[in-house]
C-alpha cells in the first residue's frame, strides 16, 4: 500500500494500492475497501486512481460518487 498524501489534512483515507482494474483504499478505521471495474465501474475506478495519486479528493469522491459499490472489504 502507498501512503495517501492527504493534502487537505482532513481525509479519512490513509493508504491505497492500485492494480490494472482496481484500487484498494484503506481508511483510518483500519478497513480496506476494494473497488473494481466490475463492481464500481471503470470510469469511477480510474478517477479514484487519479485522486489517489494526487493525494487530494479521494474520500470526497468516494462519498459523493461511489458509495457502497465496493467489491469487498477486509481489515488491513
């Protein structure tokens, strides 16, 4: 997992891992959510990858656009 830069200082995201058709997002509560092209949609996952790399806006994007459309969740 790569550490999320958290440019705003207020994000609930702490880390992420990017794969070809997925992104895993770790939140402060220790849960990791896997978002895939199949479960969430390719456009949404690719946007999430961009926010993750930028270190800003990922949690907001998830809250506003993705919600509970994750494939799975597991403890970090």
